[in-house]
C-alpha cells in the first residue's frame, strides 16, 4: 500500500509492480515537473504553446516548444536567417550582432512517463512571458 505525503487516498499496488518505480534523485525533484503553457514574447503579437517547468532567466520564462510550434516561433520572430537544420536537429537564428544562435533538440519527461522532443528557442536569451489567462 502507498499513501501520498500530506494525506490523501490510499493506493494498493499489485505484487511485482514495484519494478516500475524508481528512486528519484534530489536534483530531479528540485527541477520541477514539465507542464504545458502558453507564452508571449517581446516583439510579437502572437501566443505560442509550449512546455515549462517554471524556471526563470532574469525573471523571464524559459519555454520549450515541440517541432511544429518551434517552426511557428522561428517564422514569426526571426529574420530570413532563422531556419531548422535537419542535419544537426536544431533551430538556428541570428542574434542582434548577427551571430548564430543554436537551439538544440532536447527530450523531456512529462507526467505519465512520456518523453517529448522540444527545442528551447529563446530560453535563457529572449524576453518570454508565460500567459496566465
């Protein structure tokens, strides 16, 4: 049997099911859970659907986007130099100084054990806000 910390329903776990469980390292616990959210960015009148675990960079959101939404972000927010590079599996844009910015693919684990491939376009570099309406 299992009981959630702080109270709640009691769960019965079938014999042998414990093999599906693992000890979660403290660093993973502290990182927070990934959740879906909408984001806006300075310079665009659009909202983008992405993933976050609540981390901030200088007070700004750090969104990650699945491939199709990442394409929308690149098309909406970059000059013609913004593109997807299939060979490197990354999105490429140019910063204000004309230097190349690389947004690599990452795999995140979301609730339910599913893994999602995302791209942190502008995470830790652009002025993103999480839309809370």
